[in-house]
C-alpha cells in the first residue's frame, strides 16, 4: 500500500491493534517469589489463623478468666484495673499533666495525636524503600511508640498494689446453712435484693458480717431503712424472729 511519496506502511501481526493496560506477568514466571492470592496465599493465611485460634481456645479452657465479686457502684474505694493492653493508657492518666483538670488531654488529646500520626504515616513517608534504615520517619515513630507503650505498661504493673486488688475483688464466701428455716424465709423475702449468697446487690448492702443484733434486724425488716421500704417482710412474729436470728448470725468464712 502506498500513500504519498516514498512512504510505506507494513503490517505486523505480532503487534496488537488494541492498546492494553499494564498487566503483570503470570506468577508462574517467578517461581518461589510470588503466588496466586486465591487459593494459595489465602489458604496459608487460614491455616495459620486456625492454629492460633485453637491455641487461644486451649488457653481459655486450661486457664479460665478469674472472676471477682459483683460490681458495686457504691464502693468508692474500689481501685479498677483495665486489661493488659490498656495499661499504658491507664498509667498515662496517673500523671499530673494528664489527670484532674487535664483529664481530657490524657484521655483524648494525647492518644488521638498518637493514633492520628499512625494513620498519617503512610501519607507522610511515601518512599519506595523497604529497609528501616532508609525510612527514618516511620522507623523512628514506631520505635518511639513501642518504647512509650512498654514503659507505661511496666510502670503500671510495677506500681499497682496487687495484694489490695486481690482482696477487694475476692468473692465473699459464707458458711450459711441453706437448708435452715431462716434461709428459706430469707430467700422468700430478702434474696431478691441482697442476693442468694447474702453478698448484696446494686441497691442493697451485703448482710454477711453485718454486726446487727436480732432485734435491730427485726426492726429494719418491719420499718425499713434507707432504700428499703417498710413492710417488706410479710410473715408472722415467730418467722420474723427466726429470720432476724439467721441474718444476725450470717458470717463469712
């Protein structure tokens, strides 16, 4: 085919007439360096995840989570302790500049800046290098964050009164005879608020080691006290006497 003077066009079947986007080569051309996401890579990820999941299940069965006594919002002397992965934030709130009038700084501002920097790190450090030495910003920030978390967690563990925490969270045990007539009367009239184990509830105090005489217990059961309205007990005088003696003598082990 001729067009113009001395200009020729030659067709070549090896050149595609349609433009195609940059498609990477098939992974089989790079043995040992890459693989297909489905199903090769994803199957390996599932297998590793299954191993860790089974390990966690075995740990939870062999070492169940320790339980403490029922939460009491009226107990102002209780010292809370979060799980281990929040201990560094718990420790941060103990410092002067992050507690009291500056509580918002320690609870919101400082953690927000730290996590916000983590979110912005990929946009700030956009270099193609993978070596940590050639990515000073990302490496330095991650080392600083790791050091701060380890230090604050260690400080929280080292300065916590573990003996006091063990005592305040211990579940109260009692030597109450649940087959006695007094317990049967208690269960029918008082257990709904004070608990089946006499350990109290959210609005009612515990009755173990109450230090009250039977006469005082009987008066409270009939006339009420605090949040307890009068006339809760509906039994006879003899039953009231049995109930009062039972509650007065309720002791913890």
